[in-house]
């Protein structure tokens, strides 16, 4: 079953000539354009393979700046005359497409007179079959070649880090490695909610999260859901999800219940960053589709419910050579360890240098509810190395002895590192970036995010540090001595980013401030850091983004942040005006008429509880009305123009007022009879599996 819906290498060999297959491989290895004759043969082979499996259409599948994928289906049919058709697919159709793209966000990159966008085949990611359509992974760009998508910069950043890694590897005498590729394994969290209940909540349907909801009597405090036994209905969903993912060649490996009720996780085995990103998008889509078949809705929002954990996406990242070596694996010999320490140092320096940039890649309206809210990592970036590695780094910086090691100080390139046990390091869940034996786990991305953004930055910051290191070391008369000096100097300069303690502790924020680390507590601040001269220099130096592309992206980020909150505010107003207020009025009226009837029948009865409740409801309804009116006024007064100013307004004014509306409504929820409350509560939603 595995990969049965994927046009992978073994299928290619079966369906095309040896020379075509070799031509494709060669073009990938050299990065040269594919001759049209080869493209034609590949297209023919793809068509034959997919038509045999019932396909009638093909689509250029791309990842615009909306964060979700896009597809427009064309059928293979081509008229033959006399009312007949053949199924046809040419190399030209495979290689390039021109979807009418005027409605995709471009941040001003695409002038109105050139509304078209162009898709171009990414031959490094396999085509696949889904629902009778051949899916061709593509990049998406404007007429003049500016990236309008999430795949193009990722591919560029992979090239950039490859170039600089090779320079450094050559310095260590490695002449065999021809390609270094970032490896990525994203762990994906999600919620499953009963479909019928979901349908009754306007907020879930329009915003993907609840805008109201009193805390249930039982939340996650017993921690009985984490790794708990999986209910039959969820198990059936997970089994089918695995099957669907495996057919698509996605290496789904682990599944378990997460901390919050109704929350789960799926983790695949890591692959190259490009495939991992495609697969993560596909996995999210597949989760949604399969959930529907089991009477569930899959929520990928970063914070669907207040008061219980939100969902993240841990991005495990490392660098692998084409011969399968992991550049972050500590080795056995002094030379291997010198190389390991250099790559480690580059990573530490890069994350410190570009912490604000890395932070900005995980910013979104949804993730703002997670980061820094005592459950996900804090909004301050730091790196957790674990005790063993931290002690080694400390001894390098101080020049003092490493305690566990033999009685000498460590000289890079001369001494072996003491053994660094794997996996003792992973348990500090409060750290945004953790070294877990042979990879870094970046824990800030939200569950709904495309992993392209963070990986573009991880790849590029690594490329930049390695570039500087290579520039210096290539000139050094004594490589070993220069290496030692460079590592010690860089670690000393960037040690402020290393932190092994509890990231949730309030004292850490003070300490981080003393260390001068950035604390960008919300998306508006984070997006504002994106366009700094340093970041522009980074991306343009390595050919990952032009300055224009960066400005466009920044504009889109501000805009979509504001749009998300705008929709939430309107949904909130609608629910208050058309659902909550009528419901509580009806309940209050019901109480009042009960009081009147009782007083008539039983004049001696005081109806104390009913009166108190009716009064309290009236009072809260008044407060809710006032708060909601203020929200309506705030929405009516959104400033025109500048996207950043607008986003700031949404953050400072609208979100604050939404909080006030919610407080009153949630207070009403707990005193209104269940029969009258207009939609399912947290109790219903979170315990519906
Ligand atoms: P956990 O974090 O739950 O303890 P692991 O750390 O073993 O689990 O794996 C988490 C994810 O990290 C998986 O997707 C796994 O494939 C991925 N992973 C493992 N090794 C690497 C590596 N060298 N580079 C990138 N990702 C990796
Ligand atoms: Mg992990």
C-alpha cells in the first residue's frame, strides 16, 4: 500500500525509458533545465500511470501565501474530431501552468495588468494521485519571476545552505559529499470534535476556534488524556488516516493522545525539507477529509479552546549529507567532533543573531494565543542544549576543565568529546529550541502553520554563519588553531541564547531581558521585526528573497492577521446579537413568568433564587450589551490605510474589547439553564469522542 498513489522512482523506472529516467536524475543533480523531449516522455509516463489508476484530470498543486494549498483541475481529454477524444498530457503542460491567479495574495508584487501567476513543476517532489486527479507539485511565481508562494523560498534556502555546508565540509577534508540537505520531521497536533456539535457553533465554523465558552468542571488537570488509551472511534479515524497517508508516501510513524481532552498528535519520519513541507500540507488536508468520514471535524487552529492546551507543530531539523551522515551527530573521533562543534556553533550563533526573524516566522493571530501563555514555549527564543553538551560548551568558553572528561581542557580538533548520551536532553518541554541528540527541535510553530517559513529561516541563518566561518577558515594558515579560536569566540559572543532552565518561569523573562534577548510578545511586534536591514541583507545575500519579495510578504502577513481578527469580531457580534442575547432574554422571561405564576398560586412563596437569578441575568445581559456595542463601535472605527497601523489597532483595540465581551458571555453561560443556551458548551465539545 505504501506509496501506491505516488509517481516515485520505482514507478518512474517502470513507466519510462532508462534514458528518460537518467535525464531526469541528471537534471536534478546538476540543477539544469529539463529538455522538452524528456519532459514530454515524463508527462506521457505520468499520464499512462495515472489513467490506469482511474485518473481523468491533472492539477498543478501549489502553496500560495494563504498558507493552504491551491489546485485547479484540467482534464486530460483532447478532441480527435468526429466526436471522439483521447487522453493527452504534454511535457509543456507538465512543466508550466498559468492559473488565473488574480485572487491570490501577492502583497502588491503582481500589478493588475499582469494578473496571471505562473506555476512551474518542482521535479524534486513526486507527483501523486488523489481523488482521480494527478497532482503535480509546483512553485508559483509572477510574470517577472518573483515568488508568490511558500515553496520557492524553501527551495532557494535549501540551495543556500547546501552551498555553504559544502565549503565547510571541504575544509575538513570531506571530498565525497556532493549535496547537503536539511532534514525535517514535523510533529502535528490536532483536535477532533464531533461534527454535529461543531455545526452548531458559528465561531468554530468561521474562525476555527471558540470565541466563547466557560471552563468545564474537568479540563486537562488530571492529565489522564496524555498517551491515554484511544477510543474506538478515534482509533478508526487514526487507522484510516495512516492508510491514506501511506498511500501518498507520507511516512506517518507515531500517533497518540495529547494533553488536552480530544487532542492528538501524528508524527512522520523525517525527510528532506521540501518533501516534508509538501507532506505536512497534505497530511493536514487528509486529516480534515478523513475526520469527516468518521463524524469528526479536525481542528488545526493553534488555540481552539481557552483554558486547555493549544496545538503546535514541533519542527525537528538537522542537516544530512547525500551519503546519509547527520552533521549534528556528535562523532567518535576528534576530527568528527571538531566538525560537529563547528556546525553546532554556527547554529547557536545564527539563532542568536536572527532570533527576531525566526520568531516572526511563527507569528499569527492564532499562535498569539499560545506563545508565552504558559503551555507552549515562551515568545522569547532560547536554545536548550542539555546538561552534557552545555558543560562542554561552558568549558570551551571558560577554558576550564570539562569535569566528566579526562583531566584536561578540551582542544577542538585534537581531543575527542566525552560521550554525549542521546535522548536525556529532550525533556525540557519549555524550551523553544531544544537539541535532542542529533537534531534541533523548534517548538514554536503553531499547528496550522506551513512549515516553510521557519525552515527557510533555519536554513538561511545556517548558510550565513557557515559562509562567515568558511570565509575566515579558508584564509587561516593553521586550520586547527583558527577553528578552535573561532568556535570559542563565537560561543562566547552568543552564549546569551543558551538556557537550560524553565522557560515558563517569570524570572526567565527578566533574565532574558537582562541578556538582551528579544521578547516579541505578539504578531504585530514580530512582523515589525521582519524587515530590518540585517534580515534584508541575510536573505538577499543568499538569494532567498529579494527586498521586494520580503516587503510583499510582510504586507500579506499584516493583512491576514487583521483579516482573521476582523472575521472573529464580526462572528462574535453576530453570536451575541442573534444567539446569546435572545437566549438569555428568553430564559429570564421564563423565570419571571414562573415567579408570577407561583406568586399567584402560592402567595407565601418568596421565589428568592429565581428572583436573584433573573436579576443577575439582567445585569450581565446589560454588561454584555454595553461591551458588544463598544466592540461594534471599535469595528466601525478601523483606521484606513497602512497595514501595520491597522494590525496594531486590531491587537490593541479589537482583541481587548473581544476579551470583555467574552467575559460577560461566559458568566451568562454558567447561570443560564442548559436547555436555553444556544450552542454546545466546552463540556459537550471536549468530551465528545
Ligand atoms: P519525540 O520528540 O516525541 O521524543 P523523536 O524526537 O524521536 O520523538 O522524533 C520526533 C520527530 O523528529 C520525528 O518526526 C522524527 O522523524 C524526527 N527526527 C528524528 N531524527 C531527525 C533528524 N536527524 N532530523 C530531523 N528530524 C528528525
Ligand atoms: Mg519531539
